[in-house]
C-alpha cells in the first residue's frame, strides 16, 4: 500500500512539474499518428471532388466542411501533415548531423579550421533563416525535396555553433584530459566521451528547431515554393483558402489551427525536455 502511494506521489509530482510538456507531447504524438495512418483515418479521398457540395459548412457528414471544389477539408487536413512533417523531420535530422560534424571539428581541432568554419557559419547566420531558405529554393527550384534541403541548410549554423561551444567546454573536463593522458586517440575521445555528454542540449535544441522547421515549411508551401497546387498540405490549404476567408472561413481556418497547435505542442515538448535534461533546472524542481 505504501509503495502504491509512493508511486502515485511521484507520478503526481512529475505531472505538476511537466504538465504542459506532457500535454504538448501527447497532442504531437496524436498528430503524428493521425498523419502516419491518414489512409485509415481520413473519412474521404482528399483529392475527391464534388462540385455540387462545394463550400459546405461543417456538418456531421463533413466535420470541417468542404472547399471550393467540394473536397472534404478534414481529409485534406489529415493528409496535409505528411509533406510538412516529413520535410521538417528530414531537415532537422540533416542539419543536426551536419552541425555536429562542423561544430566538433571546429571546437576539437581548433586553429585555422575552426576560424574558417565559424566565419562561414557567421555568414550564414547573417541571413534570416526564412530568407535564406527562400533564396535556396529559388536557386534550386520549386519542390518538396528542395524545401527540405533549404530548411536544413538554414539550420546548420545553429547546431554547429551550439556543438562547438559544448565541445570547447568538454575538451577541458578532467575525464577527457585523463583519457588523453592514457593514450586514447582523438576519435575515441570524441566518440566515447564528448558526443554522449553533448547530446542533452543538442536534443533540446533539435526539438526547438523542429517547431521552426514546421513553421518554415508551412510558410514556403504557403507562398508556392513547395508542393504542387492542389496537393493536400497545411500551408498550401491556407494559401488556397485565404481569398475565401469571408465567404467560407472554415477552408483556411482549420489547417491554420492545426499548424498553430502542432507548433505549440512541439514547443511545449521542447520545454519539458529542457527541464528534464538540464540538471540545474531538475534540482530546482526537486
């Protein structure tokens, strides 16, 4: 009985410390699952047209209503997360890998290599991320793959700068100096001692950048630089429905709400990861 009370007390304390983060994580998990299993969840074909039923208001048959071509808005919202989320996850993963490689190389090796890499990162950081992404897409051409490349490229300096600062700090820790004095190679030190200890802040930064990537991907698709017109996509749906805001406000409203909820849930999830992985914040909450 005491063990059950103790477990419930710990669960209650954990919930009080991370309630918003847990809610955000749950919401984002639901959005991911619905998007992954869109074919089983969506009530209609997202591309199916019914001109006779165009601009239908939300009802039991069409919960989010229909658009200018009679397509079910709910089905299109469910499918519309696929291009946004796939581009965002891919972009953050690529930027994370490239940023860690650049940051570790610059921070650990130092010297002229560090100077050259960081000046290049400074040049990239001098451009607003959305503007840099637009320039890259305009150069490479319109397309979902190019959107992913553009978003990932614009995020590399952020991860590189963070990784470099962490590596410079860790390289002077006692356990690293001890490993070096015992004859450990640089590769062994980086792989076994530096990379594992730099993961917590990197993970927190990745969660924050995921929210930025979702917003950027939606913006690029909104202005027509991503998916082809007519493709179920949150950003594209808002763009197609903006001129209908007074006649059929439900057309742009629901995809816009989903974008907002998704970004907020990822931000709350990132806050929870930061509080949980940061030992200073964890001790304050204890």
